[in-house]
C-alpha cells in the first residue's frame, strides 16, 4: 500500500497556482471586454449573460455569485478589472466565472497559432 502524506504547504501552493492559471486564462477575456465590439466584447458578454441565466434557472451557483456577475456584466470595464485583479474576491469570482465558453474559445485560438 502506498504511503500518501498530506503536505499543507503543497496545498497552499496548489491553490495559488490554480488561481494564477485562472487569472492568465481570463486575461484575453478582459482584453476583449476593454476593446468593445471590435474585439468581440458583445459576444463575450452575451455568452456570459447566458451562463448567469443558466445558473439562476437551475440554482447551479450561489446567489451571491449570480448577483455579483449580473452587476459586473452591466459594467464591462469593471468586469475586465476584476478578471485581472489579484484580490481574494476576484479569485473567488474567477472560480465561478461566467466566461468559461469565452476562455475556451480564446485558448483554442491561441493554440491554433
């Protein structure tokens, strides 16, 4: 039988790494939101609104996150700022991000180049 030891320091680093990866993955979304229609912000926002509506209809996410994202989506520049911020609130909002479809789309485009 394998001996697995839990190292709390590794878990903390792992959470920090995950948060950093999420931040990096959301950077192209933030850039799109700042660039307006020319960068596809309208599509990014439409997909995010659909995701938040799905969460709400299916009770798939905490109402706190639903309310926070509904408010942020009304202000794309604030949403962009939160996507790149390194605060605990921003990390939590990225963990429950309505931009997953856009993140995947931008990753696919980046992988193709």
